[in-house]
């Protein structure tokens, strides 16, 4: 299963990615100052909303292209992907880091990067990938 070291390695391998603390000064990775993946511990309201379904392991948040992609991911693998009311209407999913494999994590982080990277940078990366 994936670790924070895996997230860091995959994210920093993408062009123009920087690591800088999020709003809570937790690890976050950005492309041209736009967060695409970040550590997102569950808050009291999240725990209350999730109840017994709340995970107790590390939680990664990741941007997705749109709400349709979010819904598809949530439906496809609810053991890995979930959301909380705070993210309603926002194109991001939460990920149980201890339940995702490194290959799937790599795809998730890369797609999150594409969702936030400027179009020209993303196109140049796709052309070289």
C-alpha cells in the first residue's frame, strides 16, 4: 500500500511541482501554486458525518477533473475513495492512503496534476510522456 513518501515521490516527479504546507501547514503539493494533492485529516464535522465509516488511517485529498469524475471514482471503489459534506460540489476526492496501491496512487496524483496544471504545461507533459 502507498505511503506519504510515495505521494511525495510521485508528485515531485511532475513538472513545476512544489511542496508547501496547506492551510493547516500539512503537506501539500502544488503546480504553479495550485494545490492538486494534500494531506487532509478528518475534522470533527467529518467524523460526525461519516460515523462508523470514518477511516482511522492517513487521508489524502486529490483534485479531479470534474464532479462527474468524482462520482465515478466514489462509485467505483468506495473502499478507497470517499468524500465528506465539506467537499460537496467541489471536484476532489478523499483517499484512504493505506488502501491504495502505488500504481493506482501514481495514476491518481498524475491526473490530479493534469486537473490543475496550466493547459500548455499539461500538453507539453503529455507530449513528452
